[in-house]
C-alpha cells in the first residue's frame, strides 16, 4: 500500500530509483597539495578510498572540467566534480525487532526509538533498522507493500544515536499529509539535551545558516544567517536545570536542517555531552579534583550524544484531531544527570 501513488494530492511520495550522486567541491585557497583520492576520501561523506579511486578510473572525477588520475595533487582553487554511482538497494525484509510503540491508530504510529537504532536502511546498515521493524509490525500478508521501498511510512528521521519520538505513517494518504505538515512546519518538535556548561542567557534563539563544512564535507557547520552559504536554521533553547558544569536544555526546532541541534549548541559554545562529531566527547579539565576520571566515567555512562526527542505535537492526518506525545528521558541520560548531581552534592555541600 505505501508505495502506491495517490491522485489529487500535490505532494508526490513515490520513491524513484536511486540516481547518481553528484558533488562539486571548490578547493580552498590555503589547501596544501594532496593526492586527490586522499582529499576526496576526507571530504565526501561515507566515501572510501577504493570508491573514490574507482570513480577516478572510470572518469567520473573531473578537475577543472578534465579527468585526472588518482595521484593528481590538488591545488588551491581547483574545482572538483565527482559522480558516485549508487548501487540498487537490496530488497528490505521485515524483521521481528522489538520497538516501543507509544501510540497507534489506523493511520499512524508514534515510536519511542532507542539510541543506537538506525531509522532506515542505507549503505552499511541494510538490516536491523526501525524500518525493518515497522515492516514486520505492519505486516505484508497481501503483498501490497513494496519491500524495495527503503522508508516505509517514515516521514522524518532521527540520528542513529539520538533517542526519542518518531512518527510512522501506515498508509499512503497519511504519509502524504504528514509529510506536508512537516514541510509547512506545522509539527512541533521539542528535544532535551545534556550539554557542557550553562548557556547565558538561560534562554534564547539561535539563528544561523547551516551547511556542509568547506574543510570537512562529512560534518555540518554554521554560516552567517544573511549569507549565501548553507540554509536558514532557527533553534529556540531554554535551560531546564542548571548543573553547574553542565545543564539540561530544552530545544525547539523551527527548521529541520541536518544535525541542526548538535551544530547550533556547538555554535553556542555548549556542545552536547558525548557528541563525538561536534565537540562534546572530549575530556575537559574542570575545577575540581579528579575531574578527568569523572568525565571519563560520565562518557562511559552515556557513550553517545545526550539528545532525546522528547515531545511531538501534530494533527492526525485524516481525522484532524490534535495529537501530543511525550517520551521520558532515557535511562542513560537520567543516570548521567544523577552522576553530576552526586558530584555537586559531594563537592559543594550546603
């Protein structure tokens, strides 16, 4: 059912065959000479040296409009154009994976995703995903679900190591209408994060553009809000609990850029605890004895970014009933907060 086209709706949710991935990279003026295969492996997300070299051999890498060899050394201001061929994804199979369904009706489910679960199949994660579990739960007895569809009913996504609420559509019309709500920013999303330090002021709005870093294409970064780089990103934040060296923060998204919360909190100077990509997993020296061992132990308690999709508010796509759901903090974030509170109680007794 989920991959059947719906007539008389302006939003097309049919999934097309994968197209080649094309990238254009302008080499920085200050870039030192480097082999192009090594450079592209560093700059392109999910790229391997073998994949890059294969693309170069097949003439799918151009520098200033001309093909090059793998040992070509890039120069400042080179324009690199690269095309990666995307192999067809394997047919997705239902898998009997336990999931925490907190709400379900005829049209949708709301699932409390655990940290560590990938949302939908992709390169390196073809099985064991939330999509595989959904396919098993919904069932495919009639054969109407297309198992080659890699995102059955999934309207939005969460990073692998982000826990919390995610909406799943159970039929094509619900999928279309929920997608429209997200596109029109009618879905309220509130997250909780455990961050380094205490933001000042205690509440505010972060406005920047967000786009891929020019130094490392595998990560996102901020650009000026009025600039031409990246896309507008707006995030509200408010401190829920001041934990002296850390704080529990509530975040409301107004846009949905890749890694938006993680990038914006890093931009604010308060990265999310445990975030290995955006500066939250480094061992910092804090002004109390044995702080290094304390931080190491804290990062063992929560070995992922301490980010949780706590609240979702939206409209039931067919009945138009307002819906609101909240998922409590997961155990690892609760335990990390308790660890910090114990430290504060011992180090700073009343």
